[in-house]
């Protein structure tokens, strides 16, 4: 009894002390080392690279680059639309697709690019608060995607029209009715494809600041919905158009390269055809390469955002995001430049518009004075090609001095060559001798 009364209280006290020590050690361990999931989350947060403060020179460079493509896109697309509407000879199906693309690119310039420019000037992604901010957050990205994707489908329509015109010149496949249906679907498909942005885009609050982000509401799974939507847009508006446009232009180039000049094959005829082939090859390659390179960073950035752990946890670096947005905007400025550089009708039309800005009588430069073509001289009976040549003084006060016809004699061989070119131009409604 004596041992029991003396030993057990001591043992109880010892066990109580041990338990208290274990609890204390456990508390210290829990405070110092969180749960495994929390530990992983902490590691993810602290593994993110620090946000680099942008210098004034860097911001100035980005703002300047955006202003340049905005100005180029505005001028180029307005020129495309204006020249096409002023020239009656260009009111054809092929030019209708180009005008549709120019309208989409112009809307992209007016809707998409100013937002990027404002973000760079303000140096923040902060969004508008209240109901106005919610409406803009849903409608603005929707309109931006519709305009950008419509321009992509217009490129596809142009490639399809050229394929039919060059590979099947004797068949009138691209009729007015079919072209109107294609134009309608070039807007309807982007409208339906961009509709989920109205649901997915929402305004969130973070430390008292409003942001417009893609946040899919219930019953959608946020991660799965974002991933699926990214894949759908990539396939529908990048992979599929790129593959189809490449295949169509390869067929067109192959058809052009195999074409032989009619009549006697003189060195001059071969030179004309060789030059036409090179110009066509350069133009088609420029279209495909610009489309592929300008839209690739945009889609790669979205794939990294949703499938790369570092980008998903830490967000897209601002420089990477700016580059992807900049190149997706730049295609709207490059498209009109390609057609003005490689297409003689647009090139001459752009020159006339620029001349009219410096002339006191711009009406002298427009189609009523441009009656060019092959005619027969009543005195000699020879074929003559009449081209209008403009002579103007260096003095801005005098403007255009005079316009006269320059007559060039054309051989029978050249007439047969031009007849073949006219057939191609009639069926295609787009290419001429310089751009066969």
C-alpha cells in the first residue's frame, strides 16, 4: 500500500508532464511547418519571380510600338476600303472579301488596340467598378474576339476564292450568292464562338481593386472549361485556317508554275511569266507567314497559362503577355500593307489618294481619266497600249502640270499574252499581269 500510494502519483505526474511536452512540441511543429498542401501552396507563392518594375524607357518603347501599328492599321485599312469603293473595276467578288477583311481589321484597331494602349499608359490592369464595369468586361472582349476572328476567316475566304479562280478558271464556282453566304458566315461563326466570353468574363475584387478576368461561373468547371475553350479557339481560328490556307496556296502556286505562255515563247514572254510567278509566290508566302507568326504567340500564351504550373500559379509575365497581344494586333496592320505592296490595283489607288492630298484638283486622278487598254491606231492599223502618265511640277502651287497618253506598240505575241492574262483576271477578279 505504501508503494502504491507513493509510486503511482509519481508515475501519473511524469506521464502528465510527458503529454504536455508532446503537445507543446506538436504545437511548435504545426506553427513552424504547415500541412503538406499548405506547404506546397506556400512554396508555389514564394517560388514566383518578383515583379520587375518597368522603366520609363521600356514603357515609352511599348507605347510607341502600339501607336505605330494603330496608325498603320488605320491608314492601310481605310485606303483598302476607299480605293475599292472608288474604282468600279474593283467591285468584284475577290475584292469584296478583301474589303470584309479590311473592315474587320479596322474594327480591331478601334476596339482592341486602344485598351492595350491605355493599359500601358496607366501601367495597371485595374478595371472599372460598378455595373458599367461589368457590362464592359463582358461585351468588350466579346467584340474584340469577333473582329479578330472575322479577319482570320476573311483570309480563308480570299484563299478559297483564288483557288477556284486559278485552278478552275473556266468554271464560275464563286458566284455572288455563294460569296454573300461566305461573308455572312465569316461573321456568324465568330459571333457564336465568342459568345462564351459573355458568360466567362467577370469583374473580381482583389485587395479593393477591380479586375476583369476569365472566371467561369457555376455549373461550369473553371479549369476544365478554360482548357477546353482554349483548345477550341486554337483549332477553329488558328490550326484549321492555317492548314487550309497553306494547302490552297500551294495548289495555286503549283498551277501557276506549270502554266505556259501562249503563242511564241520569246525571252520577253518568259521574263513576264517568271516575274509574275515570283510575285505570286512572294505574296502568298507573305500572307501565310504573317498569319502563322502573328497569331502563334497569342495561342502559345494561353496554352502556357492553363497548362504550365508556373504560369498558372504566378500569372503570365507582363512582357510575354504584351508580346502576344502586340503581334495579334500587328496582323491588322500587316494585311493591308501586303495587298498594297503586291497588288497593282491597290498600289496605284493608294498613290492616287496620296497625290490627291497634294493636288488642287484631285478629280483628275480618278477612274474617268484612266481609260487604259489596247486599241488599234486608225492611221497605222497597229495595236497600241495607252497608259496614262502623270507629269507634275516640284512646286506645290502648280500641282499637276498635265496628263497625256503614252503610246507603246504591242506585238501580236504580247496581245495573245494579255488575252490569257485577261482571262485569268476576269475569272479571278483580283490578279493582273504583275500578280498572276
